[in-house]
C-alpha cells in the first residue's frame, strides 16, 4: 500500500541502489501528466528501470529498511496505474519477447476486463463440467472393472489407458491450478475468447463423456469377441483360459446366455457341479427366452442354448438324485420345443431325444414306470443309434421283472455303446450302464 508522497530526499546507505531508485522515481513522474500525457515508450522505460532494480536486489542483500520501504512506496505508486499501463502497452507481446520470471510482477499487470452479462452464467457451466467429469469417471471405473474381470490383457489395458488419459486432461484442466494454466494457454493459442473459456471446458468434458459413453455402449461387442476366444480355448482344451474369457464376456454383458452356458460346460469339465448349476440357472431364468414364441421370434435367437441349459441342469439334478427339480425343467423344455413348430434339424432332434431320455430317467427313479417307458420309447424312435435310451429301457424292464425285454434292451445298449468308444470315454453314465449290460448278459450266459 502507498504510504507517503513521492520525494527525492531519502537517506541511503547504498549510493548505487539510491541512484537506481531515483531514476525509477523520475520515470514514474510521467503519470503526473494525466491519463493520456505519456507514451508507450515511457511506460516501457519504467518497467525496464524496475528490472534493473530487481537485478541489483538479487545481487546484493545488505540494504537498509529505509531503502526497502522507499522501493515499496514506489511500487505501490506504480500499481495505482495498473489499468493505464495494461491499456497503453501490449504486455503479453513484451512478455513473449523478454520472457520475464513470474516474480517480475510489473510485467504481468492486467487491466480488469469488463464483465459481460454472459459471464453471469459461468457458475452454471463450471457446475456442469464437474458433473460431467464425475459421470466420465464412473464410466471409466465400470468399463475397467468389466474389461479386467477375466484378467489383464493388452487390448483392455490400451482401452482403459486411453480413457484415463483423456479424463486426466479434462479433470486436470478443470480441477487443478497447473492444469488450468496449461488449459488456458491452449485456449489462448486457439484464439478462444476468454469470455467463453468456461463454456469451452464444459464442451470438452461433454465430448469426453459422449466418447466414453460410446465405448461403454460397445462393451457387448467386446463380450462377443471374448466369448468366441473362450470357445476356441475350450475346443483346444485350455480350460483355465476359456474360463477367464467367459468370465470377461459375462462381465461385459451380464445377460449373455451363451457365455453363461459355455462357462457352465467348463465348470462341468472341472468337476465343479454347483458352479455349473449356477451358470445353467442363469440361462434358464432369462425372461426374454422364457417369453420367446412364434409371435416375437427376435427373442428366440438363443433358444437352443436355453433348451440345452434346461437339459444339462436337469441331468445334473438327476445325478444328485434331485428328481423333483429335474422333471419340471425337462417338461418346460419339451413344451417350448412343441411350441416352436419351425424348429427342425439334427440338432433339434438330438436335443428332443435328450430331453425325453432324461425325463424318462427321472420318472424311472421316481418309480413312475409307465410314463418312463413311454418317454424312453419316444427317445429310441428319435435316435435309434444312441445307447443311453436303450440302457434306460433295460433298467426299466428289470424294475418291472420283464427279463426277456431287459436282456434285449441290455444287448442293444451294449452293442451301440461299443460302436461308439468316444461315448464310453466321455459320458460316465453310459460307461457305467455298458458295464452293467455286459455283466447282466454274461450272467445270463452262465
């Protein structure tokens, strides 16, 4: 703050410093002529004299308090004319030329800009920027969580790194001092009017949020790729890699029946029955597939997966002796197949056979022998070269004490099983039934 009138009569202890201060004092007197009685050169002369004083101060520190107070008074006098100096001299151009340090405050004097009515809404744009950045941060977090669900890979890392870099640029420009300074320099070079800097920040944050939203919306496509990758690993016997891929696919697209079904197959191969059941259950409870019918065929694209999940889940229930749980699942599958008249082909025929066979198996264990026999005979008609239905009929005939029918069915069961060694190696139930058939037939011979 200016403490006293300008005067040349000051006691000093440093003649060199006093001489510089006196010259500075003389240059400041140009302001006594009024608001227009001086030139840009005279103002520039004042600032350069202040530079010389600063150089002296940086080289010498033994100055009296009286000298420092005198300099402070002159600086206060200079600041009184900040608006005039900033108006008459293009300080920005001179700063770019001489590149003064931030401590040389006299080169950074600014004239207050007239406040436009539009700036009254800056708070609104600043608030909007913070809200949009918060949304962007949430999108990045959710995307990263889903992409890294099955493990870290190069593609996921690049996607998240790119998103995070953009978010840091936008967040740094809005929330940190250094970021704001860098951002303001960019806007200045782009010649954006300072009146619209808040609006520009909001627009950049909004564009960022839109881009992140587009990536987030595209996650189901990444899910398809992850599922395909998992299927390839599964076919090659790489169960752990397949499991990770299916987990990632489900994280990216939770209502993904095919990925849930494939993950259940992996759990079955790993002898993780409860985990497999849980994944199958995720498929059979898909509302879109439950409501699938001829009138809304668009919902039926994963119907075969839904039906196969019913069959596989029911089969696991039968193995666990939960026959009451298995039968409704199999009935639901057969009813849906009956509704879909347009479905045909070897795959559908094989699935219908499996549903009938497993329902017959469940009814046999529930001791509903008449219904079981009817279902199993339907299954043998659909797939006459598949051993398991005949093995079931043999067990049913044994239960009904029909020895000749049982022996005929056991012989058919064993012959068909021996014709397909792969079935014996991959399906434990058929392997067990084939062994039982061999024992029954050998016992009869003896």
